[in-house]
C-alpha cells in the first residue's frame, strides 16, 4: 500500500511508452498497433494477477520460513534440555565408573590373595604328601620293629609269669 502511487505511476508510464513504441513500430514496419483502454485494463489485470501470484508465493515462503524457524527454535530447546540431561548422566556415569574401577581393584586384590592362598595350599599339600611318605616309611619301620619285638615281649611275659609262680 505504501508503494501504490509508484505502481500506478509505473503502469501509466508503461502504457504511454507502449503508445510511443506503437508509433515507432508503425513508422518503421508500417504496421498499426493500437493502444486501447482495453489493452490498458488487460495490462492492469495481468499486473494485478501477477502481483497476487507473487504475493501468495512470498507469503507461502514466509510461512515456510516461519515454520522452519519454529522447528529450529524447538530443536534448540530440545537440545538444551538434552544437554542438561547429558550433564546429569555424565555425573552419574563418572560416579559409576569410579565405583566400577574401585570394585575392579578390589576384585584384583582378592583374586591375588586367593591365588596366593591357593599356591600356599598347594605347597602345603605337596609338603604334607612328602611328610605322609616319610610317616608311612617310619610307620612301616615301627611296625616291623614291633613285629620283631612282640615275640621277645611274649617270652618276657611268660618268663615273668614263671617268676610269679
């Protein structure tokens, strides 16, 4: 609306120039081209139609741009919210990672202790096996000595019982 006077002046100028060019056309090519009020009205209607099409196109583009900007704003808000959640989750992940590392260290320590105890038990088992062999040999020797001493003990008991009588 602010440019209405300029548009009207332009339409009048174009109509007048077409009239001038029609005279030049007639002089050079000897063909007559009449500029009538109907031509003027058709030009105005064509201009108004073209202006309406362009206005609609521009309005559609503005709505599209507005929709895109709305989406971008929503995305920015969602991103800000997600970043807040991410910060909270990062803290939780850091805490849990520290707890897992501590637990892992404890497991490694306990595994090492268990391995030491297992090796100690294995060494004791080997030592006990060797001692059992020594004990078995000594037991065998003691039993052999006992078997050898039993007849002498029996004779001594018999001799003692003879003495008692």
